[in-house]
C-alpha cells in the first residue's frame, strides 16, 4: 500500500503545481496588458498636447530649407 500512496502523492503534487502556475501567471498577464494599454494611451495624449513633437520633424525631411 505504501507505493500506491507515494504515487498518489506525486501525481497530486504535479496537478497542484500546474494549478499554482495558472493562478500566478494569469493575473500577471492581465496586469501586463492593462499597463501596456495605459502607457500607450498616456504617450498618445502627451504627443497630442505637447506642440512641436517628433511628428513635426518628419515633415521637414523631404522639403528643402531656404
């Protein structure tokens, strides 16, 4: 009976390890995606508010200066 109990303990440990991995990684992925979206939105708002940003430099590349 001892080998059977040992095998059951090992199998249940592996199942619990998979569950813990899922519990830890799913919230981390959600937090990463949320933070990524917030940062992108903040950068877009910053570029819209600040005049003379990087976008203006790109317009002058094709034109000759007098």
